[in-house]
C-alpha cells in the first residue's frame, strides 16, 4: 500500500471562503488550547483526575466547549477532532525523539483544516471540473487536473498566498515492478542544480526565478517603508507573499519533473548524504563569540535553500521506490577532491568551481560531473582500498 496526496485549486464562493477562514480559525484555536493545557496544566489535571492528558480526555472537553460556545459549535466537530489528533501525534513524535516540542499554530501560517475521507465525497462534473462535499459547508468546485486513484483517507483544505486548495490523501494498492534500468550518480550544486554521472546537467529555470526574486526584493523594500498596521502595509504584504508563493511553486514543479524523469530511467540513484539543515545554519555566533564571514555564509545558505536540495531528495525517494528502484546515499567526504579515474584525493586537483584536473593521472572533467561519478562508484562499485591513493607531500613536491 502507498499513501499519496493530490492537491487541487478550489474555486469557492465568497460565502464559502468566509466559512473556510472561520473553520481554520476555530481549528487553530482548539489546537492551541489543547497545547496550552498539555504544556501548563498537566500536573493539576493529573492531580485532580489521576490520569494524564490525552486525546480522549481532550475530546470529551471539546464536547463541553462546543455546548457552551455557539460559534465553535457552528464548525464541524470532525475537523476539530482532527486538530486534537494532530496535537497528540506531535507530542508522540516529540517524546519519541523524532521532532521538536510542539509550537502554537499561527494565523497566516497554519490556515488549514482536515476531514476524514468517509465524510467527504467528491464527484466529477466533466473532464476538467469536479466538486467535493465538505461537512456543514456544502459542495465546492475544484479544477480536476488529474484523476484521484485509491481510497480517500483524509481531505485537507489549506490556504496559501495563491488561494484555497484541497488535498486528497489516498491509499493505493501498488506492487513495484522489476526495474532493470542503469545506475546513476548525482551531485547537487549551486551553479548547476544537479549534475549526473553521465556528464549531463539539470538546471532550474533561473532566469524566471531571478526575475521573481528581484520583484520580491523590490516589494520587500516597499513593505519596509509602509506604516505598521496600515492598509497599505497589509496590501504590500499580500503582494509579496504571492510572489514568494509563485517562486516556491516553480521550484516544486521543476523538482517534480526532474525526479520523475530520473526515477523512470534508472534503477539505482546515488546521492550524497547531505544534512541541509546543518549546512544552512547561521554563522552569526553569539555576543561573546561572534561569527566570521556572516554575510558570505548567509549568501551561501540562501543559494543552497533556493536550489531545494532536500526537496529534491524527498521527492526522488518515494518516486524511485514506486518504480522498483533504490535510492542510496554515500558519505560526501572528499567527493569533490577525489579523482573519478584513479581515486587520488588531492585538494589541488579542484582548480576552480567548474574545473577538476587530477595532479596524479591528468584526468580532466567538470568538477560536478567528477563528483557525481565518485558518488556512483561509492554507491555501486566501491573501489578497493589499495586503489584509493592519497599522495604524500614529497610526491607533490616532486611533481611540481
């Protein structure tokens, strides 16, 4: 069984969009109240009742809360229960060491609510349009850009700067077919988004992204000049958010296309095991021990995040597994300094960002392609220890 999500743009009426905002606000309130109760009142609750706070206890209190406040009762209880389930799962992940401590949900960042699949039915109107029936909201039209296979388990209505969307989380029966495609190594970079071991490159549409990025910077400067709390500032913030959402959508679309292409053609894909979160940490340091080259490091962090290395890896991992392939990760140490032909590790061989010239055997290649071939060799055919040769200082002096 495979879990898949299918996202579509909703075309709701003005009345329905108002209800969406109300549903998202109430679900956010229920989540934050449950978080505050678990964080600040768990000792008193256990002392008075003898049991710990859990989803069943909070679900019972939710029933009493709905009986007291009509504006909470006006929102379907299904999505409110789903918010409490999200909170319970967040605490479970925290205590298991899989995530950080849960934080409150914020307006503008967590505008979403979810129903169970059995409570939401959808049907096609024609080849391009469909409607989904949401509890207490009614039927809402959405653009049917593709079919929705499998059994719908959850239906989530979410908002971003580009409007409201619906996400169908489905469960699909799937058996991975045998995959006999060739193996390939990939190196992720900054100048070229990804370099393949066959000597080709795949680059994001940087002209389009740079145009939108310049527009976002201009809009950010305009936003900074607006008075806080003014209508003009609110409008400028919405325009900036739409531009950034378009950038994110272009980046995601490109990653979907490239990962689908690679997964369909290859049975084994080898990547470097990069820890993007650690690589993009700030170099500011502390007041007592300030960092060095903070602005340069900030530019590097921004370039890494703009190339969406982690997003590429996440999409590729499930797509290649769906097609019967395998994603392997190798140690990234010395992959940019090692010669793909003779295995000699020499920092001086990396002459520039794009040029690799081995000082031992004379092999010349693009530096990213050479690193991708090292990844492929490490992930499929590890070189014998005797063939990986690190030159001595006296041999380097003799060569010069």
